[in-house]
C-alpha cells in the first residue's frame, strides 16, 4: 500500500499504518503496502497497555486485538432475524462525498480477471454477487429520496454481516494510516545510506493470498527468513536496492505502511509499494518504546518517536530490530498513487484496510467507531467505506485501518485514530431456489 500507518498497538497477530498516535500502525499500524500496504500507517497509539497495579490486585487484561481466528471460525457472522442492524440511515446522511467514487474503484477491480481467484468467499458471496452488490448499492445511494427510503431498500435487498472482532463479540480496533512522502536517492550517498529492497527471488508466498511462507534454499527446501537484524547486517540483499533513504526510521515507517512517494535528489519522483514480506514475527516499535519507558503511552505520537530518534538513533535502532519482519518493495506508476492492495487508488475516509486472509476484498462496509476531527476533537464516525487495502499490522478480525489521506494533516488524523467499534459488510441476498 503506499501509506503510512500512524501508530501500532504493538502486536502483529504486519504494518500497516499499522492507531491513536502517529507512529506507534499499522511499530505502528501506520498500515500495506497495504498500499499494499503502501500507505504509511501512522502508528496509532501503540496498544492499550494495561496499568500494572499492586501485587495484591488482579492485573487488568490487555485486549488482544490481533487474536487470530480459531480453526474453522469465520470472521463474519450474518445478522439474523430480530438482530439489530447498524444505523444505516445515519451513515447515508453523513456519507462521504467521495463514496460513489470509491465504489466505482472497487467495481473497476472486480472487472479484472485476477479478482475472480478470491471468490467465492467462504459461503458468504460469489464474485458476481459481490460485484452486483456494489452496483446496486451505488444505485440506491444515487436515487434514494430520503434516508428512510434508502434504509428500507437496503434492509429488503441486502444481508448484513458483522465482524466477530477480537473477542467474538464484535469489538474491532480501528487505527489510521496515511500516504507519506520522503526524500530519497537512487544511489547511496553520504546522507542517503539506508536502503529499501526489491522482492528477492527466493521469497516464497502463497499464490492467492500472498501470505509469506519462507525462503527457498538452493536445495529446494523452504526455511524461515533471517531476522531484520541479520538481513541488514549481512548485506545479503546488496544489489537489489530500490532507493536509499535518509535514516533508518524513514525506512521503517515505509516498511510498516507499505508504500510511499519518494522525492528524489535529481528532481524526479518515485512511487514505491509493497512487494512482499518475510515470514518473521512483527513487533511494533511504539509498543517497544513504551515498554522500555522511553515514551509514555499518552505521549506516543509519530512526532514523538521521530523526536526521540533524532536524539537517540542507536537506541531506537535496537528497538526496530525487535521487529524481525522485513518488507520488500517495487516501483510503480504514480498516476494511481496512492494505491491499495487491490491496485486501485485509495480514498480518504472511504478506503478501509483489513486482513485479506479473512475478509472479502473490495466489498462495501460500514464502520461505526470514533474518529478525530481537527476542529471538533473526537467525534462519532459512522461511515460507509470500501474494503480496498491491507497492512502489515492489520491481522485478525479485531483490527482495521482507516485511510486518512496524504501529507501532514492526514498524518495528524491517522495518529489520532485509535478507537474500538464495529464493522459490518453488506451483500445482496441470494435468490431463493
């Protein structure tokens, strides 16, 4: 994805970008490339860390938002008769002016023959059903006279599915990510000494999901990849550099978020996006800094992490090495930047990043949570969105990442996005046989 994840909760249950403080998503949750994760996920305030009380008191349980599904479990649960629906009338009234444009981008993705490999999705929807759901929903958005008329039509024609969340009760942690911009060089210089690498030929991933499996050795066997520290210290990827960055933290932010725009020394612009990652475990930088007492949880922002790095680069580098996961990149056409994991352009507050191993791609969703507005503080966020991206730290049904846009303002919004809520998907009902 090409975006920066604001803050990560510190678990990877990748990036991503990766969410109440800027760099803590998807180190952050500042999420894939997610823009595929190619948006720098602002480390939304790294995880809700439980406060340890006296030994005589029971310690609070920290929510495990990255808890994976159990064997045979589904991330989505169909709402049955009598079960309450989300407030779709309000979501219709407060819908983004860019919602239809976002729907059109998902529809365009469904037109790609390659999109068919991801369907049918469990027993929830077929490829045709998912596409027709988008087309019909767009029609209802454009032709409904009132929120009541819209609501009646949606409930009559669509089935609603709720995410089971991290706890089986529907609770999802929503963090934020944004599209970052960095200065870089196509060659190593005295200033630009920190590379991002292209995808190596020996990286083995699942053909459909892209999930990393390991490293193929010369004898044909597959083994786990070296750690981040070992990859960088051994210079085993020398000669495959895509670009060189100013510092290790910039590189790490791009890793966590999956993509970036690079303003090159020669005046040109390069757009890089996610091309794969190793099978090693992800650990958030923000969480590690809190754990070490370097930053207080309430002070954790991307700006705070950057400030600490400027004063103590070697100390932060050691914490970066705790994240053994390593991400690879490719250059791509900037006309579509920033693009999500589906390859379509992402839309602020319309594109959502989720775990594509357990959620259907390209579909219409409703997000019910809290969000930051610069002029109003924390407000209700009840919005129709499109599931168009993924992220390194966005794993399991309890995590999702809201794309906030490009630049400094978006970075602040992404960094302030860290709230629990509910997530719903909508698909046309199947005709009765």
